């Protein structure tokens, strides 16, 4: 498997993390059936894809990128879909997470 495929799989796993985080919020503490079901299915898919990507990528890099995609993705979705605050300090913090993810990606290639 080329090195590109594990990274694509990891990105999809991270995006599924954003999906399950959003639907967990919508599930109202797992009291609403459909959002709860979407949460559990997206969680399972996210973990399975993360596990698969970890076959080729270093543990620390894969896990950090996965959680970073989830954190920044949930942050952006919270602003866009839920009207959460987008103050400059929060935006700077998210930008720093993205910068760290990019650095990890490049450090893995050397």
C-alpha cells in the first residue's frame, strides 16, 4: 500500500469523528434514537479506519492527526452550524492545532 492511502484513510476517520461528535450533541445525551444511532455507527467507522491507518503510520502521528481533525472539525462545525463563538483567541488556538498537524505530517515523511 502506498503511503498516500493510509493518510486518506486517516482523514476519513477524522471526518467521521466530526460526524459522531456533532450527532452526539444532537442526541441530547443519547435520548434521541436517530442521532444516537448515527453517533454509534460513525464512531465504529472512525475507530475502524483509524486502526487500519495505524498499520502503516506511527501511533503518535496517526492518533494526533485523527484527534486534531476531530477537534478542529468539531470546532468549525460548532461555529457554522451551532452558532458558537469565533473570537480571535479561539481561532488562533484552532490555527495552532492545524499547524501542528501539518508539521506532524511532514515529519512522518522524512
